[in-house]
C-alpha cells in the first residue's frame, strides 16, 4: 500500500511540475522591433564675428604699402 501511495503521489507531482513548465509555451512569440540608435546632433559652434577683420586689415596694409612706394 505504501508503494502505491508513493507512486501515485509521484505521478501527481510530476504532472503538476510538467504542466507548470509548459504554461504559456504554446503562444506566438512576441518580437519587438529593433531600437534605432540615437543620433546626437551637436549645435553649431558660435562663429567669430571678427572673421572679416583679417582680410580687411590685410587689404589696408597692402594698399598702404602700395601708396608708400610711389
């Protein structure tokens, strides 16, 4: 009698464990779309307002040099 109870209890426990292992295993797998990489856009560097000053000074120096040699 003892062996019969043990075998019956083992069969019940095996059934319970096996059914929990497969719970939800037959559903369609959910595939998430790939995450797009984040593109960092850096702000434009502040431009120098004196960028026009060097060519103007160079032209003035050449004009002064040309006038002084005459």
